[in-house]
């Protein structure tokens, strides 16, 4: 078998098998944690990544200066690219999948705050583009967290909301709610990047 690896215990592992294990079937496969690949995957995770996984979230730590939380992986990747073009780098990657409930945003924001405690991190960006998810629910969950947990670094909130998302709160009301708490709130990605530049110059 080529390639293969021999572990310190003398086990021989084939490395040329490519297989995808669908996490939706994980509950039916109690043997997966005993797979060598699972152990290798877990060994490569940081403490924060492991705790996020225990809560059911995928959280990836990166070596950057801006902690991120976005609503959607595609948006998150676009923001990572824009930060790179502006001379910054993401400190993590985590997103709330489309249709996530209000209860998701508080716990994920708390994880991002923890990542932002790293001295290298200069700013935090939370960015959500909402089509059907209630804007009020997202805003309230983050504001509730802010009542008990202060962001460790300056935070920028980005909000874009379709009509259905504004059924309980308008975008203007949401922006005002954050600004009253001293948090910058914008609706254009370029404005968020510009604010990161300003914060970095002051740091």
C-alpha cells in the first residue's frame, strides 16, 4: 500500500483511502471515535476548537489579527479575502448556517470573544446578512451577551437585512441599539474594513 504510515505503537495505516463521513449519520456510528483518523483530527484541534465542537459548532483558529463571526460560510470567506487584501488576516473562521435560530448567535459570539483575548487580535467583526431570520432575535441575543460580557477588543457589527428579517425590528433601529452601547454598526463590508484599519492604527 502506498503511501502508508507506521505509528509509534507499530500500527500500519493506509493513507491513500479517501472517504467522507457524513456528520448527519454520526449518531448511528459509535465506532467513529475509535478510527485512527478521528484521533488524528482531534489531536490537531486547539482547546477552543474542541470546546466549540462539543457544543456542535465548527470553529477554526487562524493566525490573524481580526476575530470573525459571520452568518454564512460564503460571506465569511469573502470577508477573509477582503481582510487579506487590506493587509489583515482572520484570527478564526466560524459561521452560523442559514436559518440558525436566535440561540446560536450568543454562544458563537462568546467563542469569538474568547478568541479575541489573544494579544495579536486587534478587532472583532460580527457580520450577518439576514433574509428570513428575525433581525430582532439576532440583535437581542448579542445585546444580551454584551450585558454580561464585554468584548475584549473593539467590535464592529455588520448588518444587512431583507424585508422579512425586519418584521420585528428595522435595520435603523438595530444600528441605533448597538451604537447606544458604543459598538460600531455598519451595512457595507468596505466600511467594516476601513474601521479595522482605524482600530489597528490606534492599537
